[in-house]
C-alpha cells in the first residue's frame, strides 16, 4: 500500500487522456484501440499561461492531506453530493451533434459508477472487496447547449471552452460541472482540468465518439467510462500508477502499479514494485478498456470528498 507522497511534481500534475499516437496514425474515423495520456503537454501549457498554478495545486494537496489525516468523511446532503452538469455540444457533423438520449446515458453511467450501481461492481475480486467504494456522489443534467462549428478538430488547448475561438464558455463553473462534447482530434479520448486551474476553463472534455453509451462502433470505449475516468480527475484523483514507474496516486488503499494497464488484463496481475502486490487493474483510474474498469476505492472516495469541504477547491458547490 502506498504512503501519501506530497511533492511539487505530483502536486502540479494535470490530466489529459488520449491514445498512443501510433495507434491513431490511421483515419480518425477508426475506433481508438488504446488509452494513453498527454498530461505533461497540457501541464506545461497551463503553467505557461498561469505561473501561480503550481502554488495553488500544492496548497490543494496540503489541504487534502490535512483532511485525510483528520479522518474527514465529507459533508453530504441527504447522504449524497449532487453535482449539476452542463453539457456543451460542439458539432460539425450530424454524428457529432449527439442526441439528448446519448447525453443522458453519460449522466446515467456517472450515477451508476459513483454510487456502486454499475452491474459489473459485483465483479470486484474478493481481494479488494474490503476497499471497494460507494462514492455517494450523484449527477443531475442541468442544461444542454449546442453550437454548430466548421472546426474539424479542437485539440487540447481549451479552444472549445473559449467563445473567441469558436467554442462555448463554461456555465457557472464554480457551481456546475461543465462537460464538452466535440471532435478533439489526434486520437484523443478526453481530458479534465484538475482542481486549482482557472474557472474559465474548468471542466471535462470528451470526444463525441466516446461520450456516454456511444455504440459498438466505438468499442472498446463505448460504455461511458471515459467520462467516469475524467470526472475522477476533475475530483482530484490521480492515475492509479502515479504517472511514474511504481509511483504514488496519493491514495493509501490502492496497490502500487508498475505503470498503466491496457485492454482487459487477466486477474491476478502482479506488480513488480515493492511487495509485488496484485494490481487493481479494474480501478476507474487505470487505462484499461471500458468493460474492464468498475470500481473506486474507499481512499479515492475520501480524497474526492475532501475537495468539497469548507476551504476546499470546490467548496463553492455549497454542500
């Protein structure tokens, strides 16, 4: 089990999930075969734009660590945290103009995954049954905003969030989770802004092909788990391998992973890190296929709850 490690590097990490570029060298129409990440590129761009970001993120980590040490369990309303969600749809083609039903399917997936109502939750191995979590956070669709565009792709520079660049600015980002559905390009599945970033760009971006239950053509990422993974980042979760060989995700009850896992790993999959633990490959914060991820841990639950506490980076949600 990992100890909590606070460092300038881990405190600065942002998340932008994409596939291996070699896997996406063909047509953008083809389904992506692998998850991957371009975190460093996004981090560097945001740090250039805002040199104080690293300081804010370090402060958030210090606050979170303090909450965890005090056995903080979170303040819930009727036992739940409810997050209003605004979905911003930017489309050039009819397929990109995803339906209300597809949008609702993503909200439904989030509600199932964050409340242990997903049918595959029962597949969590006995080894991890003592730490698997019902996070107790719910999501409610608040608004859908649509905008036609001539852009073929948006990239990862947050252009889709900026009106001046043809995008849609976030709606009430300090009290509502904004999701953007658009053609990101470059084989990218989606990316999230970690707590501490500017409110003008806060939220989660998901390629329209992987938004909600998007159909068999977009397998193995057609079950809405890109949204679950990215919202996890928005709620201050790290990748489970800590973005380093045998790194730390700052959660005590997740095993140390060698690195990210892809596809559908056979169980048990052993780490070669200290203690050779069985890796929690089915955790939402790994890189496995949608049908192979189906749990958060209690430690992740507590870490997410801490951001909504008084003094936390998302305390303005008013819970």
